[in-house]
């Protein structure tokens, strides 16, 4: 290989490496959230997915248009972080996904029924179910 083409190969492989490193970096999530109770164990509301949503990593859930979702928490919108809610999908057709709580963007859903109006503010921590779900997928 002559010198210029060698350099091209070097640049291309560096570019790919760089891309994969960025791919591994997870999006920052807000540090505070609002839940129905201090354990975030109660459903705040019921929502319907208006569009399909593909989870970018294992902290998120996939949504299919028309799916019903139990909303468990709402991250407080902050500078530099996207707006996300956490929840799990509900329905007979999605038994394999039921109980998996993950994040999704609220603009993909329509909140159809609000059960809890008075919410509490808490620090955002990765829930155990999200953690085990992530381990499962690695
Ligand atoms: C959202 O849900 C409400 C109540 O079920 C409904 O009336 C409204 O049409 C829905 N909006 C959209 C955009 O689907």
C-alpha cells in the first residue's frame, strides 16, 4: 500500500471507532422527576401511543401506535436533557413487554386518563426493573 491510501484507511477506521464510541454514550436524562408517590409505584396516568417509537437504548421502551401505556413518572424538563416520561406498555398482545418500565418521549403519546393530580418530586435513579432489563439485553 502506498502512503496516501494508507492514510485514507487510517482516517476511515478512526472515523468508525469515533462513531461507535459516541454510540455507546447514553443520552443524559433529567435529575429530577415527578411521581404519584415516593416509590413511584402508583400509576399517574394512562396514555395511548400516537406513533411508533424505537427505544435508543435499554433504558427506553418501544412504543407501537395504539398501545396503551401506564405512566409511572415524568422527568422534570431541564436544559441539555430531552423530555421523557417513564412507563410500561399494557395489553394482552404485549405480555412479554408488560412490567418493563422504561422512558419514552411524551410527545409520542396522548394522556387519556389522569389518576393522580398531586405528584411528588424526587431525584431520578435507575429503577431496578430498568437495570435488570438492561443487563438482560447485554
Ligand atoms: C386524546 O385522547 C382524548 C381522550 O380520549 C381524545 O378525545 C383525543 O381525540 C385524543 N387525541 C389524539 C390526538 O388522539
